[in-house]
C-alpha cells in the first residue's frame, strides 16, 4: 500500500434525511444513488480531510485532479469539527468552470462506503466525476459534494469571519483549526496551490 498523505453526473436529487437526533443524515440517499457491484473496485476522489485522514482500506492511491470545481470552506460541520449549536466550517466543491481541484484518489472496494457514508453523512452526497491523474491517465470515479441546497450549507462569508469561526469551533473529531491546518499542509505536499485554503490558513495563524 502506497503512502497517501470536470464534469459531474448528477443522479436523482432527494430530500435531506434527518436522523433520530434531528441531525442531517445522507446515508440513505447515498445508498440509493449508485448501483455498485460488490466485486468491482471504484475510484474515490478526496479533496478535504480524505487527503490526510485515511481511516479506511484502499487498494491504490494516486494524486489526481478534477476540472470545473473549486474547493471552498462553505459547508457547516455539526458532527465532526463543530456542534449543532456552533458549527465549524469544512470544505465542499463549488462549480467554477476555469478551476481545477487537486486531491487524492483512492481505489476502494464498495464495502468501504459503509464507513465513508457515515463519515460524510452531514450533507454530502456521492456524485460521479472524471478523474485526471498526473501521468495523463483518466478514470471515472465518485466524489462527495455538499451542494448548496443541503441543510448544513453555510455559503460564503468574508475571510476574517470564516477564519474566526474556524478558530473558535471544535467538535467530536477535534478543533476546526486543525482541519484547516492539516489540509493546507497536505495540499503543499501534493504541490497544489489553493489560494482560498492558504488565505484562511494565513488569517488563522496571523489574525
């Protein structure tokens, strides 16, 4: 196992599910979105904590990029880096025709989604996308995106306000600031420049 530090096909949209505690839960919708074959591995593109927090088994991982999407700290985190009363901010993808998003792709067996759908249940749905690898290869894969119509979406805000929210938030998975700092470091290791992420990092470190 190696070390791992375009267009989106949109299936049927479903209403947000709510769990017994009243929290957003997309697990059921994600299970309905794709007919995965148990013995056929699939590629998964990670662009946030999936780059540096790899708590799942994989068959292969490769740096990759997708076109037409930009990474933004516009999704609320009520279950990992914040609480329902004081959500943190984590990344999602926003359509941007001239952009490309650099991340890590993992080839996984479909059973791994049993874990990942729980990890990404706060507003993230699986979509199909085209992955572009550094050696010129391409493959279709899946990516989790929290779209603007999900109940946990926070949307844009001035950079100072976003940095303060990240600095002040924490949840069951730890401090929101650690999420940002670890993501920024992981992107540097991939040789990626993400002005949005690095601007927030600088404001966090030098308020």
